[in-house]
C-alpha cells in the first residue's frame, strides 16, 4: 500500500458529496449503488451551475462572447478527456449520450461498413445488454453471427476463440455484475494479430482504474460520465483516428456537415462528423469538472482504497451463513453480487433500503449472465471511494435483519 492510499481519508472526501449527508428511513444513507450511477461532488454541481449562470450559450456557431466561451469550455472538456484516457489526439474523442450510444454509434457506422454476411462478432458472457443487443441487431441486419466467450465459475473469461471470420471483439473492461477485471491488453493484442478490431466497454472501469487507451491498444473505448461522478446525459467514445475518419456519419444534422446543398452534402471531420445537433454542453462542462476532481484525488489512490474496501466487505459478507457471493475473480473491482438462501434479491433489497442501505437488485441488464449462473437475480453492492467501512457494516447489519425477518 502506498503512503497516498494509507492517508486516503474517505471521511474527508464524503464532505464533498452533499447528497451523502442524509438519513433514509431514519438511517444514515449507505449508498452502495455506484455501478448503476455515482454521486456528484460539489465541484461538479458548482461547475454546471456556474456555467449556466455566467457562460452558457450554444457552441461552434456565434461570434459573440458567450458562444466563444462556451465553445472553449466544451473543447477544453474534450482535451481533458483525451488526457484522462491517454489518447493521442483530442479529435479521437467523440461526445455521446453515454456508453450505450457509443456502442450503437460504432455498430451503426463502423459495423455496417465492415461486418458482412458470415462474419462473426465475439463478445463475452458477462456483457451488459448494451454490449450485446446493438451487435445482435447488426448481425441480424448483415447476416453475421454473434459468438460468446464463456465465463468460468469464478466469473473470469479465460478463452477467447477467434476464427477466420471474426471481425470484431467487443468486451467489457470490468463486469458490472461480478466486478471481474478483464485482461484487455493481452486479448486486444491477440485480436490485432489476426486483424480483428477491438471495442472496449469501459463503463465500469473508467471511474475505478487508470485507463490508457494507447497502452491497452484498443480501437474503440466507451464510457459514461454519470458513473464517473459527472452528470447524466453525456458520455465518451474514443476511436483511433484512422477508424473514425473512415466511418460514415451516425446521425445527420447541424454541426456534422461541411457543406449542404439539396443535391449533395459533405461531412465535417471527426469528431464533429459524429456530433450532430446541439450536444449536452453543460454535461461536458460537468464531466470535465468530474475529471479534474478525480485527478486531484488520483485514480490510483481511488482504485487502491476501493480494493482495500472490497477486501473488507468480502471478508465480512463471507461470514454470513447462507450468503453466496457471485463472482470471485482473482482480479476484481469493488462490486459484490450475492444471493441469500431463502430470500429473493428483490425482498432483500427492499429490506436493506429500510435501513438506509442503497443497493441494486435484479439481473443488472445482464440476463444471459444470470442464466449462466442459474439464478434469476442478485443483490449487488457496488462501491466508490466515498464509501467507508461503516457503510459495509451497515450493509452487514441490514442483511442480518433481512435474515431474521425471513427466518
Ligand atoms: N456497460 C456496462 C458495463 C454498464 O455497467 C452499463 C450500465 C452500461 C454499459 C450502460 O451504460 P449507460 O450509461 O449507457 O446506461 N450499468 C448499469 C448497472 O450496472 N446498473 O445500472 C446501470
């Protein structure tokens, strides 16, 4: 453990998150639903409020002062994301509505150009629906085939079998249900050796670990601002320049064009080619503030602290009779899914809420993974760097209450 992690002061950090200071059903809120969406620090809330109070206008259009200021802030946000991801150029950063839109964008543009009849797309068994369904839709349209790399009992993906027809590998960096961290760099290298394009769903990774797209050497990387302590409604698609340039536009409209006549339209260059219409300008400003905030704490400190908290929570939950943890990968992020003997996850979640403990229950938009483990649903506690051992203790106490009620 580094000194920085040792001195990590979650109690101090919690003061930056106004929403955490509240009672829910008379109990201090233990917010353990961070994989669904994370809370926002004061710095993000203030940045958005400041932007609307003093700088707001549409971008890339007016010559007036506010428009220039807004455009500068929006484009600065792009540079911040570029640096955050270690991308070579800010033009490789496309703003989207979120992870889901980023994947659909690639499926509908790159996919339609590059996937033909008989081709194969390889995903893994632990994907979120948003990294399954867009590829299914594409496969149906193109007559291609979706193949699935299996998970083992721990929830690890050990084997990625490529064939001559595999054109794309689309994989999560971290599983939202199991917390499994996938070996993206190694698998991407193996895929590239066969000329296969690689898309990484980083929705659960970007908030919790250092992501360097050049080191991973992936072709596309997507994530959502709202899981990275930023606002909803905005996300990021990273794509290598050459790929983005070769891709047709996604949606048509303002800002994505160079010239328009009724006979023919020519398109803007990336990333603008993929950003039709007025984007979520304030969202980008908020995302930039979130990245500043995360950088200040240090993503490695965040990951180190969360790893320590995961260890504590795992040990405490393992002591509970009749509780089974789903997902025990050797490389794991701070997400714990579990089932309780004799208690449906939905009932467990409802009782936990009564004690101020916020978790998610259900299939977590990963129904095929639930089928794989032979369970309909799990209860999931997912952690952020503002969670503490007290939150874990509140979770454990509430689980005991649930067990008493169902005994
Ligand atoms: N991919 C992964 C791995 C995710 O965890 C999620 C959201 C998405 C994609 C979709 O992100 P969006 O921002 O476009 O909606 N995951 C969850 C979750 O685990 N609980 O609620 C949302």
